[in-house]
């Protein structure tokens, strides 16, 4: 395999990873867009979805992809509880307050998971997890390909929800002007509740898709919180399509960095990308300059 083949492989793998990153980030950007709440516990709810997938596989033999069917409504219920217990109480307050509160929630979830599940790395070994699809000079790991395909489908569903349904119209109205939406008769708390349910519910897809690729442990979600935060900032706070583009950009830049740089430096690439975006386009990649 020559150097161009290696670069092409890195780009394709990066696009697959970026699609999954975008799936994780759109839930976070949806919550911020509607409620202006920065959820730093987002990755820890992803971790809970991964644990749920692991136990469904280890105890009942449920394939991780099949776990999506029950994990999505379960994580939606978790989102409803999060809204009632936490989010509703910090809406309208400063973003620093929401960051502080959700960091506290993240630490609480991590420590409860550590007490309940210990710090052991758990692994899901499915029959198809180690398979690859060969496409000329490019080889696609089957779990990555399945995750990317599912990400495309779910992102399309979310776009359809936001673009063509009454709930999506109300979410967009609240995102643009909460006061104007309230004056027009929109129930802000009901819309915010559904935004939280959907935002956390998307992790019911991402968690099962990630489980065959990674070790499951109490801190596995932290890296995804940071990456999702980078994507949301780089894409423009609350910008749905910006999050998708930034997710793909982060995935590709990570993989390309892995070709030329040591692994320790490659892991810092998303944060270097964030610095560049903040200096060049602080409003976000797809947000017009004012």
C-alpha cells in the first residue's frame, strides 16, 4: 500500500468516524439550540447506553445493533428525567451555571458507575465486529460502516423532524426567539422537554453502535463529551448542519493526523482545530459573519 492509498484509507475512515461524532453532537447542539443549556454530562449518558448494550449482550445475547430498538426509548426516558430533575431548573440562567451543574451530574454518573460496575474494561465480541469490507485499496471495518450508515439515517430523520413537523417548527421558533415563541402560544417547557428527550434519545443509537468498537468503562464517555463540545462550538452553537460538517471535519483530521503524527499528538488535533476555528470564524463554520 503506497502513501496515497494510506491517505485515502485515512480519509474514508475519518468520514465514517466523523458521521458517528456528528450523531453524538447533534443531540448536544439540539439541546443548546432550544434551551441554551450546555450539557457536559452528554458523554456520560452515552456511557450508560453502552453499559446497557453490554449487559443486554452478555446476559441475553442481544446483538448491539438490535439493542437500538429498546435503548432509544430508554434513553428518551432518561432524557425526560434529566429535564424534570435538572434542566428545567437551570433554563434561563447563565451558561456558566449550566456548565457547572452538568459537570456535577457527569461526575455523579461516573462515580455511581464506578461503584456499580467497577473500573474493569468490558468488551462486546460479536461475530461481525472484526469483519471488514474491501473496496479496492480501501478497507472498511464493518462496525464503522454500520455505525456510519445508521448515523446518516438518524441524522436524516432528525432533519425531517425539525424541517417538516409541528414539533420541529416549534423547536426552531424557540431557538430563534424564546420570547416571541412564548407570545405566539408555544409552551416553552413542553418543547424543551421534547428537545431533551430527543437529544439524549439519540445516544440510544450511538451507544450500541460504539459498543463493539470500544472498551466499556465508567470514563469512556468523557472523550466524547469533549469531542462533541468541540464539534458544537466549531459548527456554530445550535447549528444543526454546522455540527454535521464539523463532525466530519474532526473525524477526517483525526485520521489524517494519525498517518503523520504520533498518537499522543493526533488526539489533540480536534482541540487544535477548535482554536483555529475560534480565531478564524468564532461564530462557527456555517454561520454567516455579521
